[in-house]
């Protein structure tokens, strides 16, 4: 081998030159083995590790998606300016009076049975009172005796006063005569009062109707023993009702007590008159809430000139009341019953929940009235889960719509 250096050529010995290496068959085999091993590792990685990584990534993504609940929302429906409530009612006559005896005796005769229409002052029954009759005779005899004594004492007193002027009698005797006169006057007054009392008791032997009406009950018969008074030992003789005008008593729930004012109209519906309404007017209220039922007792007067409506009947009253300002309708499956009170969940900015406290009015079964707590532009969640909390992220599944009656609320 020659090496040129500064225009000089140097001849090196053959042993000094490094021999040139050529790849052998063994070296090529090793390279192929390494390549095959790398391919196998890649295949194992692609077929084993990569699906696991992909599945793990997918699971994480699905978990994150499931962590945000998907909800359906609706808009509250505003109530109409006037609302009609239907309440049970008791129909009673305008006047309903039990008739009791005011004297003791035996029933001699009765003249009016149930269903009879009677006029004021009409005779209903007669009672025999032999004891009262005898007492009256004795009282009148006592009165006659007292009146005779009074007349004698008047004559004596006048005579003594004249004799006193001529000193024919003493002043003491005159004073005794005058005192006897005054005593006899008091006795006469007492006997007269006793006679009048017994005459009044005797007049109660005849029982009269106190007003125009219908006899709805007769609890006595001829020969029955009559006891005066209205206590436990006494039974009422008759019961008379005046059905020309009826009083309808309704218990209005406390939530509507402020709207139930005199002057409102109410329609009366009875099952025995299908398709027919009887109009009445609310005339007065009790002005107090019953603590047992939390209701306000109101009276509705209904004219009944034909007498078709029967007293004591059960009826339904349809009252038209002014709706509270800001009242809305929601289905019952939007309500959340929490220990802190009634709530609904709405979707606010950023798809975050807002729990709103509400005040419920009427319960329509599948829907409820909300009288406070809503503004009307909320997106209310339907069927909210019990685990829902304020500020929780949610995903709205469908566009907003009107509330529909259906489903049950999570309670």
C-alpha cells in the first residue's frame, strides 16, 4: 500500500494494512432474529396493550359522561286570572227549629205529620195538663180570697182614718189597719202573678208553628207522656224547616281564605240533578280559621222557591276565585320533598342545577299549583333524582316544553 506525503510516496508493508471485514452468514441471521423479535413485540403491543389503553380511555370518557346526569326540563304554565275550586258542601234550611213542649202532660192530639207544609200560628198538637188546670183553679181561688181581704182592709183603713180625726180610735189602730191594707195589696199582686204564670203554662197546651215551613220530623204520638223543656229527659215534639231559601255551608281551605269574600257566586251541583246548576251567593264567612281542619267556614245562600232542593243534602260547590298573582302549574313529578321543605330543581346558567323553595297551592292530583317561589322563566327538571344537589352539573336531553300531567314524583 502506498501513502503519499509531501510529494513522496511511501510503500507500507502488507501486514500493516487492516484487513477488510465482510458480513458473514451468522451476522445476517442475528439481524433477522432481532427484526422478527421487534415485530413480535410490536404485534403484542398492538394486540394487547393498545386495546387496554383504548378501553381505559373510553371507560374514563364514558364515566365522565355518566357523572353528568341527563335531565328533561319543562316550563311552568301560568294559571288563568280566575280559578274555580270544587268543594263539598252541606245543604241546610234557612231556618231549622226543633219544637219542644213548655208544659208537662199527655199528648191529646197531633195535627201535622212529616212533609206537611204549615203556616205560622197553625196548631200542631194539643197536650192535656190536668195538674196545671187544677193549680190554675186553686190560684184563681186564692186570688179571689186575697181580693176580698183587700177590699175589707180598704174599708177598715178608710174607716179608721176617718175616726182618727175625731180621736175615736188610736193612732196605733189606724196604722195597723193601713198596714193590713198594704199587705193585702201585695198578696193580691202575688196571686195575680201566680194566676198569669199558670195561665201561660196552660196556653202551652196548644203547640203552634213558629213560622211557615215543612214538618221534617214528628217524634210524639197520641197518649205519649210529655216532659217540658229541652234537656236530656225531654224529646222534641216536631222539627220544622223553612226550605224556601237554603244555607249551604262550605269549608274553604286556608290557602284560599283570603280570596273567599262575600259577594262571590257559587254554583251548586247535586248528583240527583245531572247537568243542572243552582246558583247562590256567598253572604258571610266565619272570619276565623278552624284549628282542627285549617279551613274557613263560609255560607252561600241559594233560593229554592220550588222546593226541589232538599235540606240536609250533600252537594258540590263550584267557587270562582281570583288566582294569586304569580301562580303557576307544574306536574307532580317535578317536586322534591326534602327535610328543609318542598323544592323544585331548575337548570341555571352553565348547565348547573338550582334548587328553589316553593309554596304549593291546590293539588289537582297529577298537577299542583305553585303560588310562590317561581318567576315563570325557569327550566324545571322532570323526575329529578333524590341525590340531586344545588350547583350540580347536568345535561339537558330535550328542548323545553309545556308541563304535562304524568309520572310520579320522586319523594
